[in-house]
C-alpha cells in the first residue's frame, strides 16, 4: 500500500467512524483527515479511502470532485481563495482576481512554479457584509479587499515564505 | 415468490385502474397504455427522478410530481397531459438540448436518442423524416448547433457546458461522448444496481459535471469489465456500442431471439442481423439473465464471421504422412519451448498439408476408414469426442452414432474435464447430477457459500445476481485459495492452502456436529450412513484443520456457525472443487454439509455446481458420457440397454466406454485406432498435452469437425467444416437445467454444414441410415427416451425455454428439486479423508500451479481469440505471481519468465497479482503460445476420472532476454 494514515490519524479515523451509522457517512470527515495528513486528495489517497470505507473509487471521486474545499492536486504554501459569488462580484471580486493573477503570474486554479502561491475561485465564504473577501488556506479571512490590499498581502506573504 | 401487496385503485386521465401497493404512477399509466415521457427512467432500474420530464399533476399536490418515483395512493387523481405539463416538459427538454450535440451519434445512427425524439415531439427540433440519408443531410453538423435552439422561429442562447474533450474512445467496445450526456444516472445505476460493478460515478459540479470512470480515468484504463450494460441503458449517444462488424442502424436489421453460445449461465440474447452479418447482440428479458450480459455475450459474436472459418472439407495430402504436427511451435521437441506471436493456429503452416475435397469424397473417406478400423480391430478401437458447445440434438446423435454405428461406448466430452467428479459424487449420494436449485435462488438464501468458483469471470452474469443478493442481505461466504473478485462483495472470505478442501470442509462438519447445529430430523428421515461420516470428521477439530489448511481455528468455527445456523443456505461450486484428483471427495464433503443441515428441497437452499460450457448440462443429459445413455440411464443395466436397442434397432455394447483421458491413453498405447472429434480441441484443453500430441499422432485415422483449424486439426486425416452456433438451430441446457432454443440467425459460410447433418451423413454411409428433417425431430426422439425430459417440446420451450423436469406439460418446470425425496431414495453420506495432492512442490519445483480462465476468453480461445474486442482486451498469456514472490525471484511485472513442470516448459509474461497466494502461480489455459496444459498433470480422480488441473508443481525462472528470445525467434 503506497499511502496509509499514520497511527495517530488512523486512530482519529476510527473515532470518526463511531459518529455515524454507516461507513459511507464518514466520507467527508475522512477527506479532512486525509487532506490534513497528505496535503491533498491524490488518486492514491482516494483509492485508499475507498478501501477504508468499502466504497467504490468512482463514488469517492464523485464526492471529492464536488467539493471545492478538497484539493485534488498539490497546493502552494499559501492558498488564496477568492470568493467570486454574487456579493463579492458586485463590489469588485473580478478586479481582485485580475490583480492577483497579474501579481502572481498565474491564472485561477494554478500554482506558482516555486510552489508558494495557489490561486482559486471559491463559492460564498459567508461574509458578504465585508465583500470582497478571500480566505488564506483554511484559516484567516481578508476582508473589504482592494487591489492595493491584496498586493500588499502577497508581498508580506512572499517575505514569510 | 412474490410478496402480496394490497390493491390500490386510482384514476389516471379519468380512467380508473387497480394496481398493487407500491406501484409507481408511471407503471400504472403504462398498464393503461398511457405514455408518460421519461429520460432518466428505465423499468429495470431503481427510479431516481432526476430528469423530471415524467412530471404529472396529482390532484391536491402543490407541484407537479415525478411519475417514475411517486407511488400510487388510493383515490389518487392523476393527469398526465395538460398544457401546463407540456410547458414544463418542453422547457426541461429545451434546457437539456441546449448543450446536446444535434444530432448525437445515437440519433444520427438509429434515430432513437430519447432526448432528441422528445425535442422533435415538442417542436424544438425539426422532425426528421424516416429516411436516414435525408436526416443526415438536413441536420447541422454536430457541435455547430450547440447552444442554439430552434424556437418559435427564433433562436435562444444558453451558455454551453464547458467540456474540454468530451470524447473518450479508450474502451475497445464502448464510445463515450460526454457532450451527449444528460446526466440521467442510468449508466451509473446500470453499473451499480444491475451489474454491481460500481465503476461509474459523477465527477465535478455544476456545468462541469460529467460521468467518470473510477477516479475519473479514461474508460479503457478503468476497472470497467466491458459488460456494456451502461451503453445498453444510455438514452442518448453518450455511451454507444462501437460497431464490431458493419455499422448500420438497428432499424435496418432483423432480430433473431437466441441464447448466448459461451458459458453455462445461458443468457437470452437477440442477434441483430443484416446481410447475413451479425451487427449487434442485445440482452433479452428472461428468467435467466433479465436482460443482462457480459463482455463475451455482448461483444464476442464476430468470431462466426471471421475470414479463417473452414468452408470446404479438407483431406490430408499423401506427402504429409506419417502424421505429425504441422505448426513450427508444435514440432519442437518435448519440453522445449517456443514463443510465437498471434496465438491461434498459423494457417499458412497447416493448410498446405491439406487439399480441398467435395463433401461426397470426404464423407466417403471418413465412413470407409472408420468402418475399416472397426472391421480390423473391433469396435473398441474407435472412439468419439463430442462437445458441450454443440446442441442437445447433436450430442444425442453423436453418441447414437458412436454407440449404434461404431458399436462402442467410447464416447465422452469435456464434461470429463469439468464437473465429472461433481456428477460422480452427486449420483452416488443423491442419485442426480443436476443442480437442485436454480442459481437465482440465491435471493432467497440467508447464507450462500461460493467455493472454488471465480464467478465474476467464469459465470459473469450469475455473479451479478450473487453480488446483488449479498447487497440485499444474503450472507455471502467466498472460499478459494486464489482470491476471486467476488470476495470483494463477500461477508467472509476464506483462503486455504491449495488442495486442502477436504480438510477444511471436514472441519466445518466437525464443528456443526460438535455444536449441535445439525438437522437431526432431516438426517433421520432422509439420509443414511451418517454414523460413518461422524466417525470420519471426528478427528478434524478446528485446531487440526488449522494445521492442515492454514485457516485459523476460530475462522473454521465462525464459518461453520454461520452456515450451520442459517435457515436457508445454498452452496455453489466450480472447477476449484472438481478439477482435483480429490474432486469427487471435495464434492462429497459439500453434499454432506448440505445434507447434515437439511439445506435442500426448499427455495434458497441446495447444491449448485456451476456448469461451465453453454451446453455441458445438455450434452451430459443427452448421453455424451461413456457409462450412460440419455438421462443418465446406465449402459450396463440390461433393461435400459434393451430399451435403447429397441429404439435404435441394433445390438449395443454392454460395457461402459472409456473416458476422455483414458481414450487419449488408449491412442497412445495403440488400442484406440480411429477417432471422430466433433468440436473438441484436446490439444489445448487436456492435461499434459505433450502426451496428447503423441497420442493424436499415433492414431490411424482422425476426423476433426470444427469451425476453425484447431490445434487438434493439425493431426487430422480429414477436416470437416461445421456451422457455428448462430448458423444453426438447436436446444441448449443451461446450468439451471433450463432447456432453451438457439435459433439460426445467419447462413454458414461456404459449404459448412450443421454438425447434426454431418453426423447423419457419416452414419448413413457406415450402413446405418439416419435421416432427420430438423433438429426438432431429433429433440422429440431424445425426449422420448429420457424420462426427465418428458413434457418438453419446441412449442413448450418457446422464447425463454423450460426447466427439466417438467412433469406437467401445462405448468412450468421445477426450479427446486428433492423437496420430499431423492432419486435414489435416501441421501447417502459418503465420508472422505484428507489426502494431499499427487504432486507436491519440492526444492526443484517449488510453486503450485493453478490454471483457469479469464473473463474475456473461452477455453482454447478458438472463438474468443477471433473476436476482435475480446482479443483486444486480453491479447496475451500471462502468469500471475504474488508480488512478494516476484521480488524474491528478482522479477518485475511484465518480465518474461519460463515456467516449467516435470512435463513441459512455457515462456510468458509475468503479472504481479496479490489475488494469487504466495507460493502459488496462476496461468489461464486459453493461450496456445504458452499452453498451461503443457505443464499440468494427467493424474485422475479415481471416481470422476477428472484430471488434476488445479494443482501441480512448477518452477519459475527469469528469461535472459538476449539468448532466450533469440532462440525463440530462430525456432
């Protein structure tokens, strides 16, 4: 077996199973564990999860591909997820995206060659009051964005890297 | 067994109808002849209501309801056609058409894309006339029209779905066009719920959604087994069968209902024929397969149209005597291996040894030579091999020819190599070799054991029912040293050391007795000799069994308890049980297990040895066995013999004849001088074929009747061209005892003739006039001599056949046998002690060789290796070895290896596979260029006379690329 959970993650996985009446129901939390452990859901990881949960690979791939928050390919250290849903778009999400694309030299869905930045378009982040918004990795929100603010953000992050 | 449902009365479009509770509105309307349009629904599939075009109005309901899924209720008032509904349906169709290629491949070819037909119905697309050429000219080229729709004289614009490359032609049999897909889920449900393969899913979201195979791989690289169910249920051109012969619309073809020529499941099929060419095969609704097919049945039909078909009788030229092999690879010395690409017999090497002859000349020669041998050496010097691929009528006539005209009982066929041991055990213990219950009975079983059967590859359609049963609550126990794919669906999988079946089964019986799980009442009333069995299995404690088999004692107990406690339990087995020198003992143990728990005589119980060939049951029923006439009536029972002597008008030999391997030995030792071979290819199918070669070369006269030049035909004096399955009519009996009619779909090529006509000609020329007008007339004669077939006639068989026994001509045949008694009265326990296999691995030959089949090929490959699709999927031989053994041997997946036993050597590629145990290797026996049976052992089971195909000792060595491959090409 090429990929396998670490002992600690496997313990967490077994714990997750106890929350649900069927193994199938534990699919999404298992994805989270896997993404945490392996960085993204590679085909090998999806095969592994299919075996763990007695599901067909086709079913696992179907669910994984439906949710944008599960990465199907390796992401950069800083994953900038720009909301382009209605409210954000009304107040300039497109300009934010264009500014980031220009600054980073990549298109939506791509990762910089040095593996530092990934840029994605995501659905509503639930913060329409402070639109436009982006989320960094699975953590902080950056709100009321302007092209200047995101340029500054990218520069700061570049230094940290 | 249908469950009773309360009747429900409702009205649809003002018309009252009463249906059973649980019926859907769509089904109720269908019964009234009201057509509600559907896209995502197919009556064979569980409804999902994703397309919504079946919307209907139900009085009192807030919104329109999906008729395909909504159940009827008492007093419900349904309206199926209103202006509002038309608007709804029209809009739904319009949206789907927005990014559908017009016409899609299906509509272009057959004018039956369900979506485009609705588009035409609702005026969204110009209605094309019936004539195909005009349609094609009038329709815009695919894709140009995407996003534009004809609408009330204007156009509307919809943003098309963005699919980068929607075409996937990677599968050899199915063309995928994601653009034409309407995401109706039919293929997903067909794959999951009908075939239970679970290969297809949806990937992506929103406008990007498409169907995906496994982890969104190209179809040809996925785990798809090419059964074609998805293409069969697809309503549009998204999944299409690739044309295998000529590419014509089905509407231009003639439909001929028949049965599948491959395995013992006996699926009902329809041939679609045009210009004497089979265009396509579809599954047909029947109690056997319910429309399901596998890759061989659906895509393996074009062998019949292969240019290499024999079309003229052939006679060996004088300069090719003394006889010997003609192909270069066969001419090699014993034990020496050669490798040759392509596999099947090289016609250029073999044909020059023969000259074309007229039927008159060939038949006269056959008759005179066989007669000469009979006169000179006596009838016992003649023998015949019939075939389980031929019809009941042909099997019957063949054994009649050998018995009544040759004057000997030396007639046998490949059943000897398949279930002879099972039948020997069943005859001895209960008095009937046939299955007690049909395989579909698994749906009524609480527990089912499948042992020594790689069902998903060898009986693929039966396996779909097993998988379905396991999903629906039958506890499935799979037992096999080599892990079959069915194990993935099982609740328990047991693997033991090869050849220790008896020890394991005795262990189960030990526990069942020790823990009081026997059916004492059944044992007392309906069986005998239980004490002897008890005495034998006493010693097989789980701990002893663990030592012998490698199965942990606790697992032995678990399985014994699960089977022992089941209310209804069923046992299925295959060649993994029968093809051993202990084959009869293996089967005896399974029968004892069944008898001691009283698991027989009810639905969902009993014994089902899965039959291999499409007509192995029928050929055996028809007397193609050396010891018995039709219906297992023994040749050494005087009253029986008298009956047949009277019917056939000649004196018959009272001595049982020789079996397949004994006949080969006879030929080798010179006691058998002349042979008639109808459709058998012992050169590849029989064990230790180096010996078979010598034996065949030793015959004074050999006539081979076949559809292609086989390996065996190389040794023939005369070769007779026969009609293939779709070229003749006849009946075939499946594993369930169901006798079905195979109808003639096309004419044979050249001068090829149906086997039954050739047999009649030979008999007549040998002085025994044999004349029949039709197979039906032969069938009547067969039935008249076979008590268990009584009540059957072509009329009774109809389109979906009939089970024997069928004592009441006005009722269906019996699906469950032995409800009150066994044919021999009481069932007999026959205990068996564990005996190790005949040739155990040692230092020189450290691996155990197991042989078998793969999904795509059939036996010696004569047919399937000439079926384009099947050959494309699985073109070459391989040896499967466990990854750990591979690394020990310093080998990698794909390396060339030399596999040798004490009898021969073959060279082939290695495949890493953890289905095979460590210490074992698996080789499919289909492939001439690396014939597994060069290695196998011709030791026989003492009762069933079946050879040990599943166990012999071999060694595996890496081929040193340079010298060895050079030697191969030089040879």
